[in-house]
């Protein structure tokens, strides 16, 4: 029997999972890392996770055996069938009161269905929106957990330690029962994409209608960012328009902007 050393397990070692694990480690939590393709576990332990308290597992059985009780398992994989697949494999390995958290961009109706499925097994289920992309996952995402409220006292300290802070208030609180966490994330993404559409249309009007160049447009966005439109998206738009791309490569200085635009291109946020 493996020693129960880990506070939480995280399944899914793609960009979000790896960064969230490193963030949890920074805040003193012992995380057990697992991935379907287990070579990624070894690679992660030998590189980014080297010299940390992070442990790994090569099977779900091994992962479960390393967890303190009640077990907390976070899934951060491609939304859809992959989440159901892991839930089905985890159910026979867990005890009543153990907690499964889905931090991916799942549809809220799927989360509602999974809440019911797991309640019937005596397990607790949390569907949590995670926002901020790669950079947020590493240094402080906004977290929107919802589902079985009995799980909240067991995950609150972890979630509120790793999340972003606004005026020292955690950008994370319990948002409600059932699929509420993923519903809030969906609304959040809808607002964000509406905001991006408005920014694109403003850019289009300034560029093609008024014939403004990038420096002039940057000045407008900078000014807007000092008033009631002050926001991350307006700020990075001003910075992007200001950036001089002389050699055809992407800016290596401001990784927040670059990672954000990669995320937008890939359709996630
Ligand atoms: P991703 O590219 O969405 O997914 C890759 C991960 O899913 C890998 O661990 C992969 O395992 C696993 N996976 C895929 N299909 C699988 C299957 N059929 N069975 C088992 N595992 C499977 O990763 P991500 O970008 O880190 O995002 C993770 C979740 O967070 C997604 O739901 C995403 O929408 C959400 N999210 C992403 C961002 C972002 O900025 N990227 C922001 C917020 C939320 P293998 O290595 O074995 O292929």
C-alpha cells in the first residue's frame, strides 16, 4: 500500500494541468500528477516538476492510493468523452465522500448529469470554471466552483490559495449547486467574446473608416483603458498595437499578451 502523501491528484498534464500543479506546489500542497499517456508523467517529473514536492502515478490505482482522505481528484482534460471516461474508471476506486473536480471547459448540462451520477454513488462532484489561460493557471486563475456543496469545505483552502487575488480578496468562491460553476464560466466566456468582438469592430472602424495607423489606435485604446473601459483586453490591445514587429517573430517580452492570443486563437480562455 502506497503512503498517502498527496493532498490532491490532478489528471491531465497538458498546458492547464501542468501549470495548475506547479501553482498548487508553490502554495505548499502536495500534488499527485497523472496523465493518460504516462510518459508525460515521467517527463513532467524530470523537467518542470524536478526538485518540487510533486509526485506522480502511472495508473489510477497508484494515484488513488497516494491520496489523503477524503480524496480530492481534479480532472483537467479535453472536455466531453474524456471526462466521462475518467469518471467511470475512478468510481470503482473511490470511497463514499471522495471528491472529483472537473476543471475543464465542460458544458454545464454535462456537469448537471455527472452531479446526479456521482450522488447516486455517494461521491461528491464539483464542476469548476477555470479562467486565465496558461499564465492564470500558473500564477493565479479565477476559479468558479459549483456542484455538491459538501465538497466545498474540503477544497476551499486549496482553491482560495492558488487563485488570483483582487485587492487581496480571492477570485474564487462557491458559485452554487449542480452545473453552476460551468454555467458561470460559459457566461464569463460569452461576455469575454462579446468584448473581443467589440474591440475588433472598433479596430476595424478606426483602421478602415478613419484611416488611423497602429500608433494612433494604440493611443485611443490606452486612453480608453484609463476610464470606465479599463480592462485586461483593452490594455493588451493597446500594447499589441504599440508593439513593433521588426523581424517577423512574436514578442518574447510580454508573455501575458502572447499566451492570451494563443488561447484566443485556440478558442479557449
Ligand atoms: P487539452 O488540449 O484540452 O487536453 C489535453 C489533455 O486531455 C491531455 O492530458 C490528454 O491526454 C487528455 N485527453 C484528451 N483526450 C483524452 C481521452 N480521450 N482520454 C483521456 N485523456 C484525454 O488541454 P488544456 O489546454 O490543458 O485544457 C484542459 C481543459 O481546460 C480543457 O477542458 C480546456 O477547454 C480547459 N481550459 C483550457 C484553457 C487554456 O487556455 N488552454 C483555459 C481554461 C480552460 P494525453 O496526453 O494522453 O493525450
